[in-house]
């Protein structure tokens, strides 16, 4: 271990930002990205890493640190494997879990035609041929176990010859497989379906593999929706997250605990949805994070509670975006807000008191002017109160007039909380002189299950009225220049922009849509997770007997109303986005161009639904503000 006490990344950062007083695309990309790894075995330190991107080399570097849990200087370390518990190693110390891809199906041209070694064809006989940003090549993620010192060929595949995945694609990781406390079995998450059945279902289950007799038991067979994140308490109780309905990826997420052989839903009576959880070290409570009121907060619930109502621990204008670990009454969490990227904080579980632990980006934020973020309650057209966030430029002057952007959130059921995005970054928008209003429109968690679920099969309905209510409400303020209004968004937010472009009644002077659904028919025919479009759109466009689907494809399809477009629009599309495939952006751009509407296509051939390349992200930001400058 290399011990270097640092004055926490301040010197290098300060040199880069000393000439700046506002957030810029270049500065945003170079912020340190903090990732907590865990609390050390002795409970005295927290291990975390900091990733930094180099614009010049277009690459990422990562450094690992150790910091006292009560605060202090951080120390650079090279190896922390012996400092924190490794969940991949069985409690008896005999075995280690790992995962790797296994080739099980013939998909590539050379798999079928062995003499055609230079061919690049792929051959498919069923759905699930591509996912997120990757085409299937016939390999599947499998879980293995073996002795600590065994070579790879000694590892045992607990899913041998099964063409199913664990970890789950596209985002599953080591949280998808765990040891039982007695080291006698392995629990893992998998969706054991094939082809069309896989594409239209969310039915993952938790399986238990017995090492001694090599048998597998489905522990959650009775549940038809998602079962994820299995975790054992110190007392040996199993808990996991569960969604009840098959095909509904944004269903209420509940904490289930196996109590005396019965599956008990701890959060069934609570009008909220859980993001993630950890067991208290004593095994008597569960700590979890969940969206509430336009933020994400930390909660606890007693495993034996009869009321089944959780207690909220933290409260404030910020997000608790993850739990790193817990010891005694102290938790270490990720915290962020619209002006600050993630830093680690400690939380007193009894009082909710929070203390900042890491200070990776303090020098940056202390040297620039920050925006002001205020909650604004907006009355909707159906008489509800809607939380909206308003972000004001640094040095805001209410006597002046400012161009204003309506931000349309994606998901569609993603929380619009106090997040800090490295793409849709409100701080940098405000630094460029824009006011932003970000409404928690219908379809967002944190405002009750009914509010969250309303959007499904109503894409062009009440939530569009919510958007317009938000921009109309903020437009009443004297400091809003109503001749310079824009609407921006990605994914479902991109769909929202395409739809608003036809119904906005000349409110907006500019639009920006990134990876948005434009033609719902071609979207249905080319997207990969069909359960999403089946649930949210109502089903297949060719099913004439399905009233919900027919309404969606006729009344809520932006392509049906493109002749009403009359406003400049920037369309952004990723070439490897298989969730909202490339045709959506190209169709929209072509429609705008053929009608003579000022429009621009920003195409990223190697990006998926996001923008991950650091230089691409700077180009994205520059083009974003260039377009707004031209049109607003």
C-alpha cells in the first residue's frame, strides 16, 4: 500500500479552474466522479475511488483512497482487497464467486459456416437479438464458483448449458449473485425465458443453487414481475426487491423479507417505491433509499414492524443516491444536488444529521458561481399541486429578462429529483444564462403510486398538460422572456419535445430532442425490450381490437402531427441506441427538413442511449448551446 496524504485533489483542479467563474463543458467533464467501495473491516475508514476524464487523451483514470469515517485527510491506496469484506468469497473462506460469458448458441456466420471465417453476418431465429447497445453473439453471462487458488478451468458453472443470463443484461453486476450465510448455496437472479417470451417479460426470479447436490430451486416462482437484489441479514434472513406485475418495468418496488418461510412485504402499505436497500448490521432493520417530493431520501423500516410504515431519516433539497455501508448508528451514503456532483456523507441513523466526508470537487465549486435552485408548486389543469424545480442563473437579477427552458424528463417514470447529470446538467444551463423549469409531471415516482402510474397509455394526455402548466406558470414572472422559450429533453423527454412541437400553440421558439420516440409504429417494430412498449403504449399497433393501443398509435404518435411543426428543432441521435433506434431521429429530421423547418441533426455513431465518450460529451454541450444561441 502506497501512503500519500493529499490535500484532496485541490492543487491540480485549482490550476484548471482559476481562470473561470462559471461552469463550462470542459470543466464539467473533468469533475471527479466519486464511487464508494465500502467501510473497512475495523469500521474506522471508508474506501472510495475517484474517476477523472482527460479531454486531451479522451480517456479515464481512477484512483482509490482511504479516509477516516469521522473525517480527515484521504490517503491514496493501491490495493484494498484485504481492507473490506469481499462478498464474492464464501463465509467459510473456501470458495469465490465470479462471472464470465459462455458461448452457447450459433449466431455468427462462422459459427454455422466454418469455412467463411471473414464473414461478419449474424443469423437469428428469434427475438432478443440485440439489447441496449449490443447485438447478441450467442454468449450468455454465467456464474461460477471455485477454490480461491483454482485456475479458471477448475471453476464450476452453476448454470451449465443454460442459455440464460446472470448477471442480467444490460446493467446487472455482482449484486445479482450472492452466497448463503452457511456457504452451502448460491443465490442468483435470472430471467429464464427465451426469444419472444424474454423480450415481452420482466419476470426475473431468484434461484438457489445447492453446491452439495447441484440442484437449483426457484425461490420466487409465485411472483410474475421483477425479483432482484437478494441480500441476507446478519441473522440469516433473506430480503429482496420485488415488482408484482409482469411486463411493467416501473411497477411499485417493494422490500420482501422471508420470515419463518413466508414472504412478507414490508412496504406494501407504503405509498412509495424503493430504489435500493441494505440490512442494518444487527439485522433488525432495513435502510433504503426512495424518491419523495422531488428528492431522493434515506429511510428505515423495522423488519418486525406491524404498521409497515417506514421512517424517513434524511430530509432536504438533495438526493441520497446510494448507500455505501453502515456500522453502528453511522451510514455512509452518496449525496448530490443540482449544483454538486456526488460526494460521500455520513448520516446519523438516529438523528438524520449529515456530515460531508469527501471533498473531491470542493475546490471547483468554491471557485465558480453557483446557480440558485428553488422549489415551485404549480397548479395543474386538473387541480393538483405539482412540484417543479426552477434553476436560476448565477447572479440572477429579477429586474432583467431571461430566456427560459422547459426540461422534459425521460423514463418516462424516472424521478426528477435533485440529480446531477453530466449531460443534462442544469448548473451549466443556468451558467449560460438560462432559467430552467423542471416539472415533476405525471408519471414520476415520489408523489404516490397513482401519480407515478397515470402516464402509462396516456403519453399525449395529462402529462403534456402538466408540461404546459409549468411553462405557463413560470412565464407569469416578469423576469421570464416569453419571446425566448425553449423545450428540451431526451428519451421520453425527446418524445415530449416531438409531441409538444405540434401542440404548443407558438409558446416555444426552439426545441431540442435527444433519442426521442418520433414514430411509435417503427419504434414498436425496432425496439428491443418489448415489455416496455406493450405496457406503456398499450400493445401492438396492428391489434385493431386493442382500444388502448389504437388510441396511442393514432392520438399520441408525434409522426401523425408533424405537419403542425413550425419551430426550429435540434435532433440528436445515437447510432448504437437500440432502445430508441436510429430511425426515430432520422425520421424526425427528415420530416423537419422536407417541410423547410430550420433543423439540425447531431449524430453520434458510436454512442448508445447516452453520451459516454468525454470528447463527444463536450461536442454535445457546445452544439446544445450553439443551437440555443441561434434560435433563442
